[in-house]
C-alpha cells in the first residue's frame, strides 16, 4: 500500500475530509511550523542546523497534509514527482541548471 492510500484510509476512517481550500491552508500552516523550527533552531541562520525529533514531526505533519491535499484533488504524487524530475533533468541538460529561466 502506498502512502497516498494509507492517508486516504486514515482520513476516511476518522471522517477527516475537508474542502481543498481548507486543506491547502493546513499545508501552509504546517510549512510555517517547519520554518519556525528551522529558524529557531539556527537562531535565524546564525548557528549550525541540528536535526531534531520535533522538526521531524513537523515535516511529517507537512507531508501528511500535502498527501491529504493531493488525495482531495485526485492527484497522484508519484506521477507528479516523475514529471518534475524529468523537467529538471531536461533543464540541466539544456541549460546546465535545474532552475527556470530568468528574464
């Protein structure tokens, strides 16, 4: 069973389905919590980063929320990642850099 199916079963078991707009807010809030952890752990970049259990939990929350959003929108994350990897590989081959062209 893949992660998307696992999250879908969990969400359905506990009736946690919400509108995609609210799920997107959840993703953004979880990303904010990851940012807060990294910034506070490094004193806003002044100290070296040290991995922590709390940060791992926050990234797990973010991952769960992103999967739940993708499920709600019927998007296959594995397929999305494959397409993005192909895009980056093409950019590297053509431009020597994975970033998008700047004007």
